[in-house]
């Protein structure tokens, strides 16, 4: 069953109100995403994994992925597309503060594209269901860099720039090899297999009761 983006937000809020807090959804989302990625690639030990992180909760999922991938022995670099003070949500902030205590993950901020390594894998945690309008900087430069770089590309929830409700694209968008969306498929995502690559919808622990009155 495919759902709307509005239904997803309502289910998320209802689950949160039931006590299954958004930080737990985010944890499960990041963990599920890493599980699919590692299943696909096999051993990620010593692989250079570059994670682009937007300022909303799509980025927060990327931050969770960074911690899990470090646990698998990957060489993880996080590029936060803004400054830490401007991270928008409590759960994303909480995950950033954990990474600040982890020298095994390299943290970069601001979005200036200048990397002294070639990534084996890029994780696109730039924009998810919160997208609106044309892509602004520094997100636009990050998306261009992703599209110009030849490596395996993984989209968190939806390729950034693709509207998960309509399936329409903004002025620029990422083209990925795998996309893992969360809880249930959103209506617009399967319309663009050319951008999503392999597509999966993974459960993140939201109680089915959180759907009551919404689906
Ligand atoms: N709904 C749910 O149940 C869950 C959602 N999660 C994640 O949370 C995401 C949604 O998080 P948010 O609502 O914070 O939204 P996003 O993280 O998708 O984006 C919101 C941010 O992007 C900025 N933005 C929007 N359009 C832009 C544009 N065109 N150019 C530049 N910046 C733009 C906004 O100012 C805002 O800061 C989902 O895609 C998913 O990855 C997960 O944590 C798991 C649970
Ligand atoms: K994304």
C-alpha cells in the first residue's frame, strides 16, 4: 500500500504522541538503511563513505547511518550542509552531538565542496519529505557534486530533489543506485525508478495503531 506524505507525517506524529518518540524512529530508519546498504555491498570495512546531511530529519537519518557505518569499520565523513547551531530538530541535534564525541567519524560543516579523498559510497541525506520549491544552496552544489562523482549512491528516504508525493523533480536532483524509504512507500517515489535505483520500504518500529484514523 502506498501512502501520501501527509499521511506519513500524521502517522509519525501519532506514534510520537503514543510515546514512540521520533528519535527512536530516526534510529530505526538509519539502522534499517545501513542494513540494506551493507547487505548490498558486503564488507564496508575501510571503504570511504561520504554522507551529505541536510538540516532537517532526512539529515538526521544520515547522522544515524554515520554512527552505524563507523561501527562496521567504514571510513565515514559527514558533510553537514549548514552549521550545527542551525540543525532544525531535537532528534537530529542529539545525533550530531553523539558524532562530536566520535573521532572515528570525520565531521565537516558548511557545505564547501573540497574533499581530499574519492568516496566509494555517497549517502544522500539532504532532503526528504520536507522538500519545497527549487533547490537552494548549499544543497544545490552538493547535489551537483553527487551527480558528477562516479561511485555507489544511496538515497535516504527519497533521492533529494524528487518530490515523494508527486514524483516530480525540482531543478536538480540526485540519481541513486538504491533508495530506502521508511514505514510505507510514498506515492511519488516509485514513479522514478531511474532516480531511485533499487527501492525498498523498511519498517522503523512505528506501532500499527499509529495508523488508526489516518489510513
Ligand atoms: N516521517 C517519519 O515518520 C520519519 C521521517 N524521517 C525522516 O525525516 C525526513 C523528513 O524530515 P523533515 O520534515 O525535517 O524534512 P527534510 O529533512 O526533508 O527537509 C527539511 C529541511 O530542508 C529545507 N528545504 C526544504 N526544501 C528545500 C529546498 N528546495 N532547498 C533547500 N532547502 C530546502 C527546509 O528548510 C528544512 O530545513 C524524512 O524524509 C525521513 O528521512 C525519519 O527520521 C523516520 C521517521
Ligand atoms: K534524501
